[in-house]
C-alpha cells in the first residue's frame, strides 16, 4: 500500500538537516516519491520515465529508520542520475552507477547529518558501493543499531548453530555451517539447503 502525503511530511523520515538537500533532487528532477509499507524483498525502487507521461518515480519503505531511509533514497536517486546520463545502456549497478552514488553520498558526509559510526561506514562504502545497503554487510550492521528493536529477531550470524529460525515469509530453517561468506541452512519442510547472508534478519523459533 502506498502512502501519498505532502512533500514536507518527508522530513519526518529523514535525519535532521537533510530535508532541504534531498528536496533539491526531488525538485530538480521532478521526482514522484511514494512511501510504502514494508516490502520483504526490496527497500526502495526507481522507475524511469516510460513514455506514458510518467516522470521519474521512486518508492521507499516507510518502515526504515531515518538513516536507512536516507541512504536508500540516495541509492535510488543515483539510479535516476545514471539513467539521465546513460539511459539503459549501462549495468544497473555498474561503474557508472557507483560513481553517481559515491558523488551523491559525498554531499551528505562531513555535515554532521549522520552519527559517527554511520558516517564512518558510509565513507567506507563509498570506496566501492554495493548493489544495495543490504549487500553492504558492514553498513547494514551499523544501520541496524538504529532500528526499533523487535523481540526475538536476530541476524543469521547471531543465531546459534542448529537453531531453528523463521524467515519473513513464514518458512522455518535450521542454521548450518558458514560456507565462505554465507550460512548454509536447511528448510525444515522440504529439506532443501539455502545460503543466507550473515546479516539477514530472522525470528528464532523453539523446537516443537
């Protein structure tokens, strides 16, 4: 479900001081911005003008903490500026997008907009931006410190070996060993094996 609201309401979702610089992008590129309920698979989304009269469209999960919201929005704005320069001729998260994202992020560091730990993680991320903040494990760990805490929810890396956990879609898995960068876990119902990011959030369950 999408939430339409006056643009000044956007300030409540952003860190102090960042509303005006964000609004500069919104105004210049005439972005249609929507704030959605939590989506399981994505944090944000960009859609370019498609010839039907619709302009640049960005949607961001309204459930994100303020710092995650800002970084996700800047991520999607980097897709917009990349599209404006290159159209669909370059990879979605290739070197052109990385250059745009790094440039946009540079306008938000060193301004006291971010807590020191996030500022440091963002500066590290700018050296080689990941395809999403979810893919940047170090950044995600730091951003998660500012999430509203949910009972019995942990990153996979925090779950004890062989412990059962439930994913957002309700499936139950048993945690297995770490294979390189990911954890091999068995889905209880199907006995199939899946690889999980160490910073994927899950809910612990007890043995039935």
